[in-house]
């Protein structure tokens, strides 16, 4: 076994069907007196139910969360937080809402509770990505971690199948990159493998029967584990490419992860073969091809062109991917990365 250093992120997790009914207990346990519920516009109705359940602790709902945590929305939310006299935030939603909760708490020291309703994993990472004037910056600090996290599968049965499968593949991508991370350790490897296995079992059932609470539960369990991996070790080519395509070409987060995962896995497959072997076993030994077939079988998008990316942008995307040096199991080779992007753009099976 290779030597390792491991600092676990502190977490208070409340998991289970119906568990979100006890958000008020958690606000009290953490010393909060008034909680502002955050959500995206489309989740406002359910956020209002959470607000109602808070009873005397209810501080209202701010429903302006959007993707990529723009600073102007954070400022609006801080204004509402201060006007309502809140001292606690309940971020009810996926990565966009949880990002807003982190951004507000980072500036106000609010008590922060996340009720996760997608599989993106942000709720258990000390990472905050924000955008201002189209420029994305990322901060990593232990203080960014939410103080408590709820995983209630009943809140995820309405997550559309298309979002469920792409978000689930987004979670798997954290785990796959975690398996070959330079700073991996035996615990993150255990979490990554268990996370991938749970999502591999759950997503086909969800694609077929979206309101199956057992499968939703299994998927959230996998998402929690994969999110932990993202929050614990460094990511490589896959996450950097998704970051580039999202930031520079406006591509949607989960879909981009879902499409690129088989291709970035193929890029690294030979040099990370030993550490990827246990995951490869789950997908029929050829991990990259197996991930592609799996994504296809659950109806995930397979081609970047489906997301509206122009083929003419692939050269610039390859240049941007080479721009900032970062560690990856295989050296970054512009020609091979350009080839990877072409394959992902067309939606071809890797290899
Ligand atoms: P999202 O939060 O934008 O949600 C996608 C859509 O699904 C939204 O319209 C939302 O309203 C809807 N939705 C969410 N849960 C639902 C539910 N249960 N039922 C019905 N609709 C629901 O998408 P996401 O993929 O979860 O998050 C993406 C964002 O999170 C990106 O900005 C990404 O950069 C960030 N992120 C950050 C981290 C981190 O560690 N900092 C990790 C992962 C993702």
C-alpha cells in the first residue's frame, strides 16, 4: 500500500426517507433562531413546504438560485438574509442552490444546512465556485462546508429522469477521478467504489421507475459517497475539461460531465489501469466503453453537439484545457485531448 495522509471533512449527515421533516430540530441543534430557505425558481413550491415546517423558525424563501453562483445573486440573497433577521440558511436543492448557500454563509457566517435534491455532491465539499462578469473563481476552505446535510430520497422522486441520470453520472465522475487521484487514500477509494456501485444499481431503476424510493435512496447514498471523494482529493483532466467547457462555452454542468466521463476515462485508462481495475470489473472490464454503454442504456446524452457546442470550438477548448498545468495520470497531450473532444462531440464510443 502506498503511504498516505488523510484529513476527513467534518460532516453531520441526516439520511432517510422523510428525514427532512426534522430540519427544524437541526436548526435548533445548531443554535439558529430564524432560517432563510434558498432554492431555484422551479423548486419554490417545495421550498415553501420546508419553510412552513420550520414553524416559529421560518424566515421565508429566497428562490433566485441559478447555476454557477453569480455574485449578483449572492448579493441579493444576502440582502434578504439581513432584512429578514435570519441567522441560518437552509439550502434546498442541487449544486446551484447549495453553492448559493455556501456563498452567503461564507460572507455572513450563517449556520448552513443543506437539503440535497440532486446527486452533484456539493453539500459535502469545502469548495465554492463563483462567477462574476463571466469569470469563475474557486475557493476551497473548511469553513465553506455546510454544518448539516439532509438526504431525503422522498424529495428526489420528482427529479426528472434526464436530470437524475446526468447528475448520477456527474457523481460517478467524482469517484472515477478519485480512484486515480494523486492524494487518494484507502478510505476515499472505498467510498469511490461503493459510490459507483450504488449509482450503477440505482440509475437504471430510476430511469425506468423514477418514483422508486429504494432506488432513490441508493442513488443518494452513492451521491453522498462520491461527493465525499470530490471533497477529499484532487480532481484531474475530467473535471478540468468540464470546468473549461462550462465556463467558456456555457455548457450545462451535469450533462457535460455525463458525456465526457467515458472519454476522459479512456484517456487515462492505460496509465491508471491498476487503480481503475475494481471499477472496471463493474462495467465489464473495459471501463471507458462500459461507462459509455451504461450511459446509453439509461438514456443519457452522449454527444457534446447535442448540447449546442459548435465543432469549430473544439480547437479552442483543447487549447484552454492545456492552459493551466495540473496533475493527471497521463501527461496532457494536446493532440490526444483534441481527439478526445472530437469523439465526445460526435458521441462516438471511446476506443
Ligand atoms: P442544479 O442545482 O442547477 O439543478 C438542476 C435543475 O434541477 C434545477 O432547475 C433545479 O431546480 C432542478 N432540481 C433540483 N432538484 C430537484 C428535484 N428534487 N426535483 C425537481 N427538480 C429539481 O444542478 P446540479 O447539477 O445539482 O448542480 C450544478 C451546479 O453545482 C453547478 O454550478 C456546479 O458547478 C455546482 N457544483 C459544485 C460542487 C462543489 O463542490 N462546489 C459540486 C458539484 C456541483
